[in-house]
């Protein structure tokens, strides 16, 4: 649902007590409508997606002027609405996307909601950030976790091994054998030994039913070992995020229902294959090749030293407008396969920067699988069970510098280890 299809309504007709905390990520916090279905039918089956801000970050840094200087008529809709409608829907069929609409919110209402939900939030989140009460608009979306259905959220992450074309001699033997996710897991586990290390996204994306089953069982084991805090899988019942230690849960019975049903849904949907193709084709240079192209475009003469004159990757670029994104998609769909990616031209730097940002969006999104308990016998029936992609926000270009640094650190930490062999799905075609 785009904002052009309906007027922007206000949340004020509901009480903050009508909204139940579901979950949150780094940038957003989500609530489901739990009020009287007859009093406010417009909100039935909806979730409220609110932006977060750190208490130490000023509204200007968040991208909007302070509330006392803001005319709410001038605040744009959340970028995800237009981005999904004009960009994502050209790459992902709309049947696999949630319906989004803009809704007006008020500072006092948001502050009351923040107080009510504080005890439901994880302690590490409460210490870090909260609801951004300076916003005057939020996002209303399809509720994919409420009602009687079980819901499983999977964040699959990186789907492929990079092309060796733009890798250095030192990273080539590592990156072409072990996937980015598994290396990153190793990197993180050096400081946190409780992090589950078995799951490999290449198994999930393989298209092979036995490997998908393995990936799901590894995710399940990680969910149990982390007491439900593993970022790559979350399980919901009646709108509440479950923990494996809850006494009302029969883990064996839950596993017997979820694993075969989710496996069947994933095998019979094109979502995983579509994500894998988009990730790989958009990240055709790897961050190393992109960094090299950036350096070449900023060197004024062959005699100059790159270290002396090249700014950090992305640091002198601005975030693309929706118009620029639209033009990018036009080019991607019509001409991407005609470009010589093995020898990228500096004149195409901006194109490759946007391509990498969009690939990052697809690497960081989640798959929400909704399972009707009455139809949970490993059925792929889309009438009762469904698969939806969520969290498809545009990424900011200023993240490129951090991503390049993190990539180096991850690979360096992996040197000298017993390398894990991750089997790329291309190897099975």
C-alpha cells in the first residue's frame, strides 16, 4: 500500500495500551495491535513500525529537525514505504512483500508507549536506544506474527561466495572457500564464546532439500543454545516472541512441526533463489573490487600515492535519492549483464556503489514464514501458510567505510584457522 493509495491517518484514535511489543532491531521497534477489533477495525491485523534513536544522538543527526521546529505536514513518509513501492517491488514480486502505509504519530503518545513497553524490551536495547519521539510519522504494516498462526523469522544473510576476480592474493584462498557469514561468526566468537557457529547460509540457499534441512536444524540448535537470542531465527506464537526455556513449550513437538513445514515452504517458494541471485549480481565486485575502483577514481595522476590522496570509500558521496534509485534499477534491469564487471570503469563508480548498497539490503533482510497450526503437516499451501520478505530498508552510503574495515578484520582473524569449506549453490547447478 503506497501513501498515494490512501490518506495518512493518525494513531491517536488508539491508546498506547492497545499496542503490544513484538521485537526490535538496530533501527526499528515493532508493536502489534491488540486493541478492540470493533472500535478500531482499521488497525486489525497491523503492526506499528517505529524508528529508534539513541538518547545521546540529537534529532538533527537522526535526519530530522527537532520537534519544536517541525511542521508535521513537512516530514516525509518513512523512506521504506517509497523505497519498497518504487524499487523493491521491481525486483521482488509484491505477493512476497508486506503492505505498508504511513501513519501520523504524536510525541506524547510515543512517550507513553515507550514507558509502557520499557519492561518488555531486552536490557541491552534499553541501555542503548529507544523510540524516537521527535518523529511525526511511522509505518503501519501487515501483522505477520499475530493471530493463531506460528511465525518464524529467519535472517538468512549472505548467500554466495564472491567471484575471485577482484580478490587480493592474500584473501583469494580464504574468501573462495569459506563464506562471509561463517568467517564473521568466527570473528565474533573470539570475544563471545556463546555465539552459535554451526549455521551456514549457503546450506539454506542451496536449493537442496537435505542441506536446507541441515541449515534449519543448525538454526534451531542455535536458537536453543542462545535461549532465543540468536539474531538469525526468531519464533513467535500469538504475537509473542518465544524463548526455548518457557515451561509451556514442548521443544520436541515444536521442532517436529516447524522444521518440516518451514523446509517445505522454503523449497516451494522462489524467495531464496531470488535473494541469492540479487545478492550475487549486485555485489559483483566484492568490497575489495569496489574499494579499488573507488581508489582509481580518486587518484589524480599515476604518480600519486593512493594512501595520501584517496578518501575513505563512500566518505565523499551522498545517499541516493529515490529518483536516482529508480534510474539505477532501470539500468540494472536493462544493461547490468552487458557491463564488463571484470574490468569496471571508473565512470561507472556510482552505479557500482548503489549496486553494493542494494545488495547489502538483500543480505540483511528477513524471511517471515507464517504457519497455520491446522495446516502444519509440511504443507506449502500458500492459502494458509505464507512467506514474506521484511526489513528491506535502503542502506546509507556512509556505511561503506565501516564495511570495508570490517571485511579486512574478519578475513585477518580467519587466517591460520582450519578453514571451513562452504559449498556455494552455484556448485550444484
